[in-house]
C-alpha cells in the first residue's frame, strides 16, 4: 500500500513538473519577441564588455582618420576623398561615422555605434528566420549569431562589417515580406537595404547574386505574380547601375593602385587559392573548416558547426518543415549555401578572400540559420525553454573558452593610457616623434581627435603632421619593417635636417606581430644608442640615436 502511494505521489510530481514545463513553454511561445529582445540586450552588454577594454586598433583608427578628413566638404567631394583614402572599401560606413562624430567621438561612443548597428542587424535576422523557418529556429539562430566570437568582434570594432550585416539582414527580412505582401513599399525597402549592403562592403556582391538566383527560382516555381517580378527587376537594375558607379569612381582606382594585389600576396594570401601551391579540394576543405572555426572560436567547435550546417542544408532539401509563413522548398537551401559557393569561387579567382577572416562576415546569418535548423529539426530541440536554458548555461562557457579574435589583452586601454601619460610627461612640446603609417593614424585619434582635419606637409621622403603640441613625422609604409627600419630612420633624419648621432623619439602602436619583430631588432642595439625606452604591450615609445648613413 505504501509503495502504491509512493508511486502515485511520484506520478503526480511528474505531471506537475510536466505541467510547469508546458506552462513555461507556453509563456515563451507567447513572448518570443521578448525572449529575443533579452538575448539581443545580453549580446549588447557582451559587445560593450569587450569593446570598452581595448584601444582603437590601426584599422579602426584609420576609419576615424578618413571620416575626419571629410569635414567641410560637399557630399560629392567627400565621396571622392573617401574613395581616394580607402580604395579597399566602399565609403558608406565612413560617411555614417563622419556624421556620428559630429555629436560624439569618444572610444565609448564609437564602440556604441557599432554595437547599436549590430543589435539592429540581430533584430532583422531574428524576424527573417521567424518568418521563413519558425520561432524556435529563430531563437536558436539568434543565440548562435549574437554570441559567436566572430559576431562579437564585428559588433565592438569600428569597422564596416556591422553595417554590412545590418543591410544584409534587413534585405533578407524585407524580401520575405515582399514575397508575401507583394507591395510596393516592401519592394522599395528591400532594394534600399540591398543597395546599402553594396555600399557597405564589396563582399555584398555574393549576396546580391545569391538573392537574384533565389528570386529566379521563386518566380519560376511559385509564380508570385507580375508585381514581384517587376519590383525584383527594378531592384536588380538599380544594383547593376550602382556597381557600375562604384567601378568608375572606386574599384577602377583600387585596381590601378595595386593595393588589391598587395593584399592578395600579403597578409590575406592564405585565404586565396593558388593552383601551384595547393590542390583545389584541399583549399576548399581547409578554408571551409577555418571559416567555421572563425565563427565558433575553436577548431573542435568549428568541425561540429560545419557538420551541423551541412545537416541543416540536407534537412531543408529532403525533409522540409510545415506551418511557417512560407513553407520550406528545396530551393530555400540555395539561399543558405550559395553565398558560401560564390565566396569560395571568388577566392579561387582571386577576387575576395574565403576562410577564417572577418572578410567573410557576410556568411554569418546563413551559417547561423542552417545550424539552427539542424539543432531544432534534426536534433529535435523542440522546446523553447530547453533552448534558452541551454543557451544561458553554454554561452558563458563558449565565450570563456573562445574569446573574440580581436580581444587581445595586450591591446588594453590601460596600455594606451599609460603610453600617452608617458609621452606627455617625457616629450617636450614641438618635439619630433617618428612613426610608421599605422601609428600615425592611431595618434591622429588619441592626440588630435578634436582638432579637426589633420593637415600635413611633405618633407623629403616623409610627412609631417601637427597633432596637438607634437610634430608627428611618418613614413608611407604601413608599419616599420625590421629590415628597413634603420634606412627609414636615416632617410627621415635627412629630410628633417637631423644628423647622425642626434637622438629622436620613435613610437609604434600596432599589431603584436610587428611590435615583436621591431622589439627584437632594438634589442640588438648597443646601450648607448637607446636613451629611453618604454613598452606597453605592442606599444613602444623610445628615444634612440640616428645611425650613420649606410649609403
């Protein structure tokens, strides 16, 4: 009898627990948008946690430098100026940054801008998946994207990738509305977001082509009517006209300058295909795995993510879901996989890189969607409450073990503050500080961000800039090269009428790799050549003597 009572009590507890779970799930089902907003806000705080710990890296500082140069110019002249200074990227983000800087230009503010744009991108991403796949897939996909180490890097960096994702996700959302409502305003919104993506980054070309092919399948198999066909045709004509404009005003100059070839043969080389150095299948496999490793922050996680991505694509192809706004069709998989194929082909033909680099940020929404489909449909993660609880537990572990690639402790704000304090305390006003090009851009922000556009004068082989109370003298190469540093130092001294044996201040603020190489070179100098030297992570400030000319 006691055993029967115990069994009844256990059954009642199970029913009660099940009822609580169903009530919890029912509440989440009715408050999906609230749950998504909570995830986004949590992501926003993570972005700020990382963003406010690090100083502006040279690439971010360069964007500020270019945006600052646009002050007082007409829109057309500002466009041409931006194109001449930064041929590797379309100018839209620089314009947005330029307008924002008129009101607020602190590091906190610039990080806030990127984080806010990223948060808006997440919202469009969530609403797109919710409409096309379902609420459960949308929540899981949002967790994957919002807390991806790759997304965190994008969201706290003052770069154009957050703006690119904002426009891509917006275009996807309004495309789903266009296919349902077939209204003029949804077609206009879709076109505007598509054009925004084109003006944000050149990699948007793969998205434009992918969406174009996808809509062709929609027109052929669903026959949504003449209105959708006309709106799509007009949007494509506008996109082609915009690319023609970019080619004439921007891309042509980039190709002539040789900057594209320099990057392909330089630090981006591993993400391009060179037939004589590697087999094609090896390149595709290696860089696809590297891409998902970049998204997830770890090699094992990257392997799992790649497998889940492929399973999600297979599920859409052969086991389509029902009950969402647009029932899955086999060609929905095209929209998710085609950007990867085009991106890889672009690397094969030396157009744009493909692999573990931020240049593939445009793939994040598509990867997150397919992985979410795998988790929800293949692994049957059907309960919203389970997904959210798992996210709360796993996300902190994910971030702890896989921090964003650009979150480097040696590039902390504390190092920059200490370096600037040492500079102001030890270098008299109007002294020459010899720097490389990337250091010049960083100092343009930290020494003269409220000064307005920084003017320069050419002195022989170097450029002199007035930044605050100092004379910043820079060379054209992006960074000091150990095999050329002494020659550049002598060349600078001749241009500035200094002589051998004079002491001059030198400062470098760059990436850790260049800093280590230069530090190794300076370590070989005799003690009498170095009067002062301080290191703050990858930041070096020193006073060294000018060597004799080697001829």
